[in-house]
C-alpha cells in the first residue's frame, strides 16, 4: 500500500529493514521469499491475488502487518479474514478513543514499551474497526482501546508466520505516532 511517513520512519530506524513501497499490484514470489515482513498499509480492499500472497507469506513463516484504511471494502477484507480463520470486521466505529492498555506480558510489547509508565499519554484514534471475537487461529490482543476493544491483535499458529492487525489507519491516529513514546 502507500508508504506513510510513520511506516517508513518506524522501519528506517532499524537497519535490519529494507522498506520498499509497492503499489497494490502483486509482489513477485522471490520478493515474498526474501521478505520477513509484508506491510499492507491503507488498502481499501484486498484482492484474491493479495489474499493468496498473504497466505503464502504465513506458510513461509513470514509476518504480515495490516493497517486498515479509513474507507475499506469490508467484504474483501472479511473474505481474507475468513480464509485465515481470524474472525471478521463487524462494524466501523467513529467515536474518538484512546489506546489504554498494552499487553506487556507479550515479548514484542515488553521490549517496545518497556519505558512507558501508566501516566504516559497514548495515542487516540478517531476511527476504528470492531472485530468479531470468534477466531479459529490463536490470537493475542497486544493493544486495547479505552472501551476494551482491541486496537492491535496478533494472530498466529505454531510453525507459521504471524498476522498483526491494526484496527485503524495510521492517518486516523490523533497523536504524533512516529515521535511519541510508541
């Protein structure tokens, strides 16, 4: 998807990442094989070819991050999510909501958020998508909103890659994401 300033900044600070923006067209198999993380950022919909690429990445034990667009085609995303067994998008919510809780028990979150205390102001979103709780694939909520709904969910089976699903677009976050403590 389109490379937002945040995604580029977040991965440029780590020399282990080589950020290559792509248009929504298919990515070659050799690029999939050589990538450790595929980020789908701001796509309005997921095509059958993109769904196939995501499934292939997971089989190759690679990770996929999905940042939902503010105007998504729910049917195309739900088709992918049903194939993955991660539940579906139930609704689009437009009330302002802050990220409230961080799962610091998770290794990834523990390392990233070790310096944040309970007094830190976390980002807010003006729009998020509510996901169903029914998932065949194991899931772990990494970040939650004030109302308890997940903001970042990690899905994954042993022996496969992981999916990191953000319930909002980066552009709908009402904080300077790249420069905040996150």
